[in-house]
C-alpha cells in the first residue's frame, strides 16, 4: 500500500479541484453564446403597457403581444389628451384621496 500523509492528500485534492475549475471557467469564457441577437432592431418596448418583447418580422410597426396595441418604431409614448393621468400600482392621482 502507498503511504500518503494527510496534508499531501489534501493539497493534491485542492490542486486538482482548482485546476479543473480554472479550466472549466476558461472554456466557458471563450465559448460564444449560442442565442445572441444579431439585430437590436428586433427589440421593442410597448408605450402602453411597457412590456419589452422581440419582433423580428416587423421593421416599422409592431403589435404588442401583451396588450395588442399597434405602435411604430421610435414612437415617443402615450400622449394624454386630458382628464386624470393614469396612476401606477394603486397610487392615487393628483388631487385624489384614497
């Protein structure tokens, strides 16, 4: 039987573990992601419900999959024509009590 001291065994175990971990991390950093978007034009944000989605079929107009609103590329957002502005997450509008 081969005699090995405990401190040598622990050192070899840690050395091999660190080498394997370092090799794995180096290979992961070099690997290209397989699902990257080649065009950032395919990313849309709905001006109504603010959901972000990908629509690679449309270039100038798109329909939101959440609320179904149609909007154009570069649209500034929702323009309110009067009345109370909508509130966010249950906050009361200006001048309104709970």
